[in-house]
C-alpha cells in the first residue's frame, strides 16, 4: 500500500476507533477493540494484538489472528526489544532479527509499539505481524502510536 493511501486509511481508522473508545473506559476492552478494528481493516496485518507485562513476564493480551505464544521468553524477540528500548521497532524481515520468537512461521515482518500509561510507564506492546516482507514503515509507526494512545484517553 502506498504511503498516501496508508495515511488516509489510518486517519479514517483513528476516527472510527476514537468513537468506539467513548463506550467503555476499561483499557483491556479498548485494546480488544483496537486489535479487532486494525486486524480487519488493514489487509497486510496477519496477527494483531497486545502483549502485556505481568510482573516480569510478557503475556498475550487481546488479539486477532492465529493462535499466539502465550508468554514470550524474557529479553528475546521484537516485543521485548520494543520494551527494553522504550520505542517502536520495525523489522522488515523477522528471520534476520536476532532471537526472533516465531509464534507462527508465516510471519515475515513485524512492528512493535510500546503501550504507555499517561504517566509514561510501559505496560506492554502492540504487536503486528505481516505474512509479507517489509510491510511496515514510518507511517505505520506514527499512526499506530497515535491509535494506542487512545487506550487511556478520558472522555
């Protein structure tokens, strides 16, 4: 998808998701809604969901797509890289990423966006996989960050 089309789609999705956030203020419910909308509206999203920190463990939260790894080995893979670096990580080819955790062998590229509370504490990540190489770019990074910020907006 070219960048102009992608930006337009994300703007429409942001508006749709923002309207849905008014219905419930539970962060996990909001994550479930975000995962569902993104997964079904972005055709290159193969797996879309959240991994949440539970004490020192990174465990699967709301998601859409094939069965997920329930818990990710500490400090390995793209999700932990996003947490440890406290920033979005875009991987064009997951098979080239050191210590990549392959929950599904069809995954070829990935983006991970840290989920932060209003106080700035990282509580998990939004993780999106694609079955195509190099699916994600700076547009995805910027727009997904805007969308996940809706998790904690007070209405």
